């Protein structure tokens, strides 16, 4: 697909019925050949097909008829298709199994060599394996050796050798295996389907004096949405009337409802509690936070994890190698050791069945799809399998202090007047800080507002911001400075010993000290502290327990930073940092540890987030920048989601490794049975089916992974 072509510009359809990645690839190739289709791409994890060009659902279903695929429009509500035990393909298996049983009974009565049981077994094979044979023979004609090709060769070979009963049994077991595989993959995708169904498709809208029920696609920005008690919100917006509690678990993973009142932002898919709310719609249906989560998670499920890339590359060489090995098993013993041709051809056919790469190929994607889906339901957006794996391998995490480890709302704790009236000095300081964007400036302004001081009336000129250090301005024909102690040292303004002791005392209690002064004297000290998040200490302890180095990055001075760092228990503290210094430090940390995460708010930390192995943004809900710049977004301002994400990633990595090891080990064990000539088609199909089901069920354990901080 051309890089200039984005999925947003393509028509998307949802697909039901994929059982394996190979089938998805076959479907993609079939769709590309359809008239009117310029290009197509299948996302196996999300079960979607993206199409450039024009086609119909009927044509797409014809392209997927080899696996009885069902197609629906991307926005169409999920159709509850018949369960796999009622489907047409499965009914064929029932008939095939009954014929097998009848043929076996006839064999007991008339002997296995009799014509009647042989005909029964042959009909059983044809009915149960018809679809398999069509796929297998078509692939064989193209020299494509996939699972269907290998099974077709093995079953036809068994029939030629007169092993009719085993051939019929293999057909039935293979069909059961495929049905269970489909069921397991659908189970893994259910978390995404449930996300899609969270927001209602219609909403009660007021336009002018009229109230009407409108489909979400027809709701316009600026409409007023009326949300009654117990209803879910259909759109994003801001509350314009009413107060209520909203359950935001679907978006942020928070289990505790949040109080929402006038001017508060609300999201589609959240559940209204007791109150009546009127909400002004701010986004179209396709732009809501929930829609973005769904699109990003689906895109993430299509991203290949490094281990999946390895498995795919390995399988590319593995399948032809198995075919060659099967031929050698069938030919070498009879030619060189005088073995019986029938016996060794049978062993070769059994080796082909063992060699089916189903378990190996599905070992990674089912784990990735399940883990990313689980994370999304818990309020964590992981943008791909690569980031899922990287998070599991993290050695160090750097935290931006303000807004991440702290609440991001600093407050004035102390005002020490050195020369002058406290209120007058605070008024002057607040007037100067009006022009600053620094969080500490907002703390001073809030304090002045609380005390009702007239700082807006102060006449001021020659205002200038001194980056990272403070501000200066002319008031009453005199130049004043507000800034850090280091600014006053640079200006060579004398700070007395007792004043230095005051500064040190305040800093060692975790407060940031700002000074108001002139060119010649210090007028006041203002101490500001940013309150730590309640969970910060517990989260850092958890991460340290995981063996991860934790580093706090801050622009605070060394004493203040060390006091806060000691309070929460981080391994290392980096202080006096300007924004560009954070980027440099992340690069240095990567050289030391390779796998490093940076966690911030996703706005002013964007360069550092991009430079880390995994960039984690806090509070992704409603923040487009966080969703775009970060590799992982914690949808709520909840730091406790970080240990959960790391544990989930580590568990996913562990399961992927278990799956790959197990699927290869069980096949190697089965192949070893060739040496004494003990390998049978029964054992071969059971080893293949067993391995596939076990790796799938093992992956589905990730659905049960819970947040470590949940009660």
C-alpha cells in the first residue's frame, strides 16, 4: 500500500469468520483482484478490511466464500451470527462424524477391507473435507504450501494407502480444530466489539424549541444533547446545564464515578448517574474520544510485534522445510535401508500433518490482540504490539514531576516578607506573574485572588520573561525581579546568611522558593509546593519492586527536588532541568539502559516522549496531543495504571515465549516418533490441534489480567 494512502481515506468493512492469519492474507489477495478495487489491506487482529476503490458487500463475501466470511459496514451494528456449532460448515462435520461411526460399525461386522465401510469412509472424507480439499488443491497448483495444502496431501495419501478410517478421522478433527480456533480468536476480539457497543447509536437532541431522537451520524457540533438518569452519552461535549456523576470506566478505566457540572468535559460511552444533564456537542461521531480509542486500538492490533515478525519469517522457511523432511522420511528408508514403502510413506504423511504451522503462526497475534484489548478496557491505550513488548522489557522510567508525580496545581505555602508589607509585596509579585505561563506563577496569582488583592490595578512596564529563571518588570520607576535564587545570584544581588538559611529550610521541606527583589535588595520569599498525587509513592515502590530504575525529572532546584524524590522513593533525581535538558537526559538514559520509558502530560514533554523507547502520556481522554504523541496513553490521570500496564506487558511477553516454545517442542516431540516408526496420523493431528488450542487458551489468560491496584 502506498504510504501516501491513509486508512482514513479508505472504505472500511468489518469481517467475521477469520480463523488464521493465512486465511486473512488469502482474503486480501482475493479482494485485490475484484473489479473496481485499486488496493486493499486486511487487519487480522481487528477483523477489518480497508479498500481503495469501489465494490459491494456481496462481492467481498464472494471473495471470502472460501472461509464463509461475513462482511458488514464498519459502522453497522454487530450481527449475532449463529454460533459455530450451528453453522453450515459444522453441520457437514456432524454428518461426516456419523458416517465415520457407521462405517466403523460396518467394518467391525464385515471387516475393514469390505467395500461398504470403505465407501462410508470415502463419503465421510469428501463431505467433511470438501472445503479443505478445494483450498488445498488450489494452493498445490500454485505451489503454496500452507496448512490446507499439507492436510490435503496427507489425507489423499492416507486414502491411497488404504488408511480410510484414519483419513476420515483426521478430516473431522481438523474441522473441529478450525472451528475452535475461530471461536478462540473471536473471544480475543470481543473486548474491541464490546467497546464499539458502548456508546448508543441515537441521542435525544434539542434544536431550537424542538426535542428529537437523532442518529449519532446526523448530530451536529453545537447541538444540545439531553441525557437522562441511567442513560449513556452518545457524543463528546461540555455540560451546559445540570450536575451528575458519570461512570467513565469505558474511557478512562476509573471504577469510581466522577462528578460533572457546568463547563466540565464529558465523553461518549460514559454512563450518567442520578442527575439530568444537558451537553453541548463538540465533536462529530467519528471524532469522539471513544471513536479515536477504537480506531487506535484496531490499528495497534494490526501492528506486528517484533516476536511476531520473527515467527512469520521463521514460518516462511519452516513450512517448506517440513515438506522436504516429509519427502525424505517417505523416500530414504525404503531406498537406502530396505524399508517398506507403505510404512514410510505413511510416516511421511504423518510428518506433514505434524508440520502444520497453525500453533506457531497464531502464537503471537492472539496474545497481542488479547493484551491490547484488555488494556483498552482498563483505560490504557497501547498503540501496537511493538510497544507492548518494549514495555515488558523496560529497565528505567523517567517521570516528569509536575502533573505526573504531582497534581500539577502548585499552591503558595509560605510568604516571608523581608522588607515591606506582606500583602503589598504579594500584590506586586502577582502583577508581574500575570504575564508568565509558568505553573508557579499561577499559584501566586491564585493566592492573590484568594486574598482579594488588587494586582490587576498595578501599573507595570518593560515586562520581560527570563526563560527558566523568572520575570522582570518596571513598577513605580523601579526595576523589580521575581525568580529563583539562582537568578539573584546571577544578578549579583546580595543574599544575607540568615536569608540563605530560610531558603535552605524551605527547600529541604520540598518547597520551591521564589524571591521578589530589586537590583539592590531582597524584599520577600514566596514558597510554593505542588501537592504529590496520593498514589505516587505506592506506584514508585511497585516499580522499584519490579526492578525498574525510576528517575524524576524537574526544573526545581536540587534541594527541593531531592526532598520530593526522597518522599516518594525514586531511585534518581535530575533537577534544574530546562525543557531541552530533559530530551538530552532521556537520550543518555537510553544509551545506558536501551529500554527506557518517559511519562509526562504529552504536551510540553513531546520531544522527550518521542526520544524514549516508550512514550507514556497521562490523561489521554480528551487530549488529542497525548493520543498522537505517545506510544501508550493512560486515559485517566491515574498513575496506578502504569504498574498494571507493565505487568500486563510482561505477562504477554511471557505467554508469547511459552507459546512459541510449546508449539515447536510438541511438534519436535511428535516428529521424534518417526525414528521408531510410531508416528500415526492420529497422533499427528492431535499434536497439531492440541498445540493450537493450548497456545490460544494460554493467550486468552490475558483477558483475566486485572489492575494491580484494584481492590
